[in-house]
C-alpha cells in the first residue's frame, strides 16, 4: 500500500494501526465509550492527514486537487455518520460490520485514489523543482 512518498506512507501505516486498534477494541468488547474514542482518533487523524495531502497537492501542482479534496470530505462525512450510529449498536455484529467498513473505506481510498497522485508525483517530479515535492 506504499505510495512511495515517505511522509505519506508513514501516515498510512498509522491509519492501519489505528484501524486495527479500533477493531481490536470491538472484538475485545471494550465499552462503547472506549470504542467511540478510538473512532474519534481515526477521524481526527484522517482530517489531519487529508489536510497535509491537500497542501502537498498544491505544492506539486497536482491537477485533481479539488476532486481528491471532495473525496476526502466525503470520507470524513461517512466516518462521522458511522460514529453517530455507533452508540446504538451495542456489542453485536453491527460493531464488527462498522469496524470492517471503516477499514475498507480507508484502505480502498489508499489503493485507488492515493495511487493516482502517487503516479503523478513520481512521473512529474523531474519537471518541477525538487523542493516543491518535499513536505514542509
């Protein structure tokens, strides 16, 4: 799932660890408050990461900044909706389904959408001054 951009890959690895932590909290039947806390951490981290990516897109002159930003916004909205629905689930298969769905949303995004900007980054890096491709 590497995009070949170290600071982005580190964030993606952190996403996976946070999602695995959420899923463990569900399978370990932690309290709803603990599970929601872990989901909030994922949402906050996703928002921070998406903001960082979008800043890099502008630096790189990535042509689909607005389209990718819209996808980010939709993901954050979906996660917020899941969080609101989480409380009534209780400890049943609904929690597990939600955890799996969150993992699928974020991994699908990395594998499909993020690979598009990774291709752009790697293919255009030589035509733009190098410092525009380095994260600040």
